C-alpha cells in the first residue's frame, strides 16, 4: 500500500463541468500549479539545512512528492479547463524567471526552529487557501482537487509542527522571535513567488513582467475566497506556532484585525488590478 493518501487516478476527472467554472478562479489555479510543482526544490533546500537530521530529510522528501502531485493535479485541471494552456511551457517560464538559493546550508530564518515555523505558516496558508477555494467553487472536479490538497496541507502543518517542538527546546527560541518569524513569513506571501507564477501562467511571453501589477492581479483574485471561518482557522494555527493559546480574547482581537486587513487589502488590490 502506498504511504501517500491519494494519487491522480483517485480524482473524479469525469465530473468536470466547464459551465460551473469561473474564469478568474482558473487564473489563480494555473499560478498555484506552478508553485506547488516546485516542492522538490524546497525539499533540496530543507535537506541542506537539516543535513544532520536524516529522519526530517526523509519526511521532507515525502512532503515534496505530495507537493509535486498537487502541481500535477492543478496543472492537468488547468489544461482540461483551458485547452490552450500548456502546463509544461508555463512551468519552464516560471523556473527561468523565479529562482532562490536552494544550495544554502543554513536557514534564512536563522535557526532550525525558525525554518520550521516558516514552513508551518506556509502550510497554514495553503490549507486554508485550498479549503476556501473548495468552499467557494461550484465546479465538482475543482472542489474535489482542492479538498484533497487542503487535507494534505493540514497534514504537512502537523508534520512540521511535530518536528518543531524538539527544536524549540533545543534552540530556546523565544515567543517574541516566533511571532516575528510568523509575521515576516505572512508578509512574504506577496513576494515574487506568487506574482511571477501568475505572470508565467497567464501573461503572453512577449509582455514584460510587472511585479506590482501581477501581484495585484493574483492577490485580488486569491483573497476574495476567504470568509470568516477561513481567517479564524489561519489565526488559530498561527497562534499555536507562536506558542499562544487560540480561542482567547487575543485570538478574537487578532481575527478581527486580520479580517479588517484582508478586506482593506482586497479593496486596494482590486483598484490596483483595474
């Protein structure tokens, strides 16, 4: 039996209903396919950083296999929904234009704990994001794909959090430092990785890359899926990583602030994209 939870053959490809697909949703799905498919690069980086932890290295390699599968599922879906789209061509454009130092041997977060905190926040974002898309879309195949991916991403969060706990004891990373890393990684959700993926997946090759325009185009479409329950989930998962108790008055304050920020950003991004 496979140690993984699903593969492409488990998805209901025969349920695809193009009449229920939103064209704007398809644009972010194309971009997400490119980002997800890059899991092997991140696993290579993680194995370098955790070179003295073979158990984690194997977990990172298994994680990468699932991330690549996410990219394959979303890429195949995008090609089904838009026959003019070529996933392999978009992926080549993305790989040529967006790169990071996968050969680094120390974490950009400053410690093993910091790296694992950042990974937890990435999985917090992706699990909530795909859940939000699944809840929003009426297209049956996309709903199924996003639910499968969201379940994987939640397991990935739990995986990285499990490895985080002993490293926190070993490295004694304080709560304020944990909060700083969490907030920093959240801000990075609007960096070149996603905006360039949107560009490579949706913009003609003869059009120059405009980071601000592509970031606005992607985020204005991505943020619209989120509802209160999704934001609440993000805050609860982030609180846990920070060492804070969820479902307290501070959780409620943070959730309200996050909802206000999300609403304001969405309005601003829609204006910018227009």
